[in-house]
C-alpha cells in the first residue's frame, strides 16, 4: 500500500519545510510571548491598570487565532509563501509604529494588528503545509515544526528583558522588527507545498468538512477553556514577581516554559507516532490545569516557580504539538489549514478574555484567587475532551 504513496511523502524535502516552519514559529511567537517583559515598562509609562496593559497581549492573541481561519484557507488555495510574506510586512510595520505610539489605544491597534496578522500568516498556513508532506512521520514532523514556538520563547523572553533594561521598550521593538524581517524572509524560502495532490486544488468548503461535527464542537470548547488559563502566566509572571518581591527573573521563567515546551512538542510528538495522539492530547490538558497548583503553592519561592514553569511548559508543548495531529486524524490532512484556523478561533476567544479578566481579578482579589480560577477553567477544558474516542487506524 505504501508503494502507491507520492514520492514526496515523508521525504527529505518535507523536512526542509519543517525547518522553515520552525524558523517562522520561532520568530513570531518569540515576539508575541515575550510581551510580559514589556509589561512593567509600558504600565509605568502609560500609567495604566493591569487589565489595560494585558489587552495588548489579548487583542493580539485573539487576532492571530481568529484570523487563522482566513489565512489557513487562503494558504490552502495559493500556498503558504505569499501569505507568510504578507504577514512579515504587517508584523514589521506594526512593531515599528508601536515603538513610536504615544497613546495606549493607538498601541492596541498597531501592535494588535501588526503582530496578530503576522502570527496568523505564519502559524496555521505553515503548520498545515507540514501536514501535507508527511504521513507515517506526521506527528513527529508537526512536533518538530512547532518546537520553534518554545525555542523562540526561550530565547526572546530573557533577551527582551535585557534589551528593555539597556535600551528601553521602544527601541527593543525596533530591534524585534529588524530581526523579524530577516528571519521570516529566510523562512519563506522553504515555505512551499508538495507538487501534485498537495498543490493548488479546489478547496472543500469548511462547513462541509466539519459540518455539525460533535467532535469539532468538543475540540473547540476545550481549546477555548484551556486558552483562558494558559496565557495568564505569559502576561503576569513578571508582575507577580515584582509584587511579591521575589529575587529572580520573570523572563527566565517564561523562557523556561518555552524551553520545556520544546520537550513536550518533540517528545510527545514523537511518542504520538506510536501511541494515540488523542490520549496524549487529553493528558496534556489535565497537566496544564494541575500545574496551577504548583504556582499557588510556590508563594515567594522562586525555585518552586521554576518547577511550575517546567511542568506547564511540557504540557503546553504537548497541547500545541498534538493539536494538528489530532485534527488531521479526525478530519484528514487536505484542507487542514482551514480546519486548524477554525479550531484556533477558540484559542483566540480564550486568549482575548483570559488575561484582562485575570488582571481585573488580581486587582480586586489578588493572585491566589486568580490562580484557582485559572486551574478551574483548565479542569473543565480537560473534562470537555473526555467524550472523544481515538479514530480507527
């Protein structure tokens, strides 16, 4: 049966696309997930509440997940390269303008649209393209390609913290814009679909693929709920350390989440080639929820916060790496860009609501109550996945 497979399936050329996707996700998510390092400086300059500054991250997160359904479908039709290059231009221009804004509301527009469109054009289109190049090694290839998210977070969060301390937050955004232009231009070289069946085709309407699918509904609900909790540490760890007077780097903690997420992405992505991706995916959601107990127990203990970052990072990496594989198992690899884009609008909703809501809760009730609320949303997200059963192979 394998003899009838196209020659490009599981080929060396596919791994070039994996490398390009790694660079693209490294760049855009390194920028997006380093926002916590900017939190204090921007709050001080604009004199704003936690919830107002958190909206920078939330609007951006909502846009890149919500727009994924558009960029994914466009890439299904015309290929990932033009989509990626358009996103690169938006990201670079958005960062440069944000470095000069004098109004918080204008910053929402420039940063939110620039980074939001940039990530949307790099993430779903590139990851979906990887799925077209692989069959037997699909889970491992997808895990490797999205490992760029974790490595980008590991590198960018501590680096931006240092750059902001030396040059200020405005000049740091200029540095980011230059780096993004270079790295994403390089990634575009390897952004291509396979010839033949993976090339330009008539795309099946998305509603026909997912229809009234109960499976899609459960995946969507669980993703929205877990996203409510997941992005809170990325935004508030820096503020938490400052409020508690803890000696230690918040950028290093966020970087640790990124680094250990690579272990989750690569490790669980590889294991999913042997075991059931869905079961590993469900387990990742449970661990994400329970990891917040470690944050709650940490108090002012920095070493315990590192443990929290490690556990959350591995589970978060599993969630990100396995989501495309689970979607491909249920709905197939052709048109995966549209399916992933539709699914990730749920993460956009959770990401839009979670950090500002957490900021408001922290202002009123403090961190302990907010962390418990985050854990509760994580547990409900895990429960929403339990009715799903693995597909027959």
